[in-house]
C-alpha cells in the first residue's frame, strides 16, 4: 500500500514547525527520522495528514551538559547515542539500549525524539527515560514546558503532548559515581520488538526499574524497586508480577511475559551484584 498524505512542508526552525502545525488545523504530523511514521502511512493507519519535516532543524540535534543534567536533542539518532561520549558517561542506559533498537538501517535514521513521541509500549527508550528519572521538553504556541517522563506516557501510543506541541529534547540527571545502568529484553529474533524488557538504574543503593512490553505504556515498577532496594531478589520478582500488566497476543501470552520479566530481573540483579 502506498502512503496517502495531505501535503508536505519543511520546517526551518522550531518556531516555524509550530506555526505549520497550527496552520494544519489538527491534521499535522511531525516527520523526523520517519521510521515509525512512514511505516504507519504505508499501512494506511494514518491518511491525509500534513507532514511537517523537522529533520533539517540543527538546533534539535546533539547532546550537551546543562548544569547537573544532560540534554539530548530530539533529532539525535540511535546510532549517535551509541558513540556519543557524554551519553556514555552520564546516561549509559541509552547507549546500551540503542543497539537493541531494530536494525542498522533504522538506527541510522531513527531518532530518540521520534521514539519517545510515538510511545510504543514495547520500545526501549520510553522505559529508559522513566528509569533514568528523565524529563521531556515540549515546545508549542504557549511556550516551553517540561514533563517528568513518568507522567508523559499516558496510554497505548498516547502521551501528554498537547496539540501543536513538538518534543524538542529530553533531559537526564548526570550519572553519579558508582551508578549502574542495565537493560535486558527478550525477543523472538534480533531486531524484533521486545516480548518483555527491563531497564534498571542503581543510584545510591536504590533502584529504578522501567518495564517495556509489559503494559499499555512503559511502567515504573514500584513494588519490585522497593524489594530490590532491600536486596530481596525473590521478593522483587514476586512484586514485579503485580507491577506489570502484560497483554496476550499472537507473540506471547500474558503469563509468559510475566515469567520472562522475572527471569530478566534475576539476571539484572546478578549483573548488579544484588545477592539472590
């Protein structure tokens, strides 16, 4: 099936993109790397929209430090996250997650902002953002606002981004000395979406666990976190089964996903040196 669109415009700046969104009257779609949007268009799940191409806005690319936070531009590609030294030092969870995303061709085009805005519950970055206690930066006609990642993802492919807003960056607290980041997932084949996955940050002896593929959005696993903070791996696995709400589909049952999540958590605990 060929894509059906209502028009195309190339934005020169963020302000220009916001203006174009306003002119589209609710029918505008932001095109960045296009790895999710173009596929949706080709499947006919999104038709007649005005495509607003932001790929040429240089201000949305790159990584920088801003005080005690790392700022990652929305147009930073998956492949850039792997090799950027600031990401490797201050947010290695993203650097570890990027090679898990699909295949080389997609990693060379897809962007972190596109993945976060698309909010696929089986994608790695949204869960990483929650585990890192990151914040999402949005710009729109009413100015700039910042939303904690844990509040940004509201449902299946749904976010708190308002009509007319553009996701421009993500900010992450700089890693502290001794901080550990681990991500593990289970897939049928390399490059497939995860059947279940966990992204974990250990900071000051406490843990933050973001789950993906285990609900209608990325989940912060509070019960498992509390148990793991106490060194109780068995208790964390038991709590995790209650923290998540996995679907059953043609790929795997809900019970299998819960079991797989528990296996992944035990392996992550071993990676972090948490006694069983």
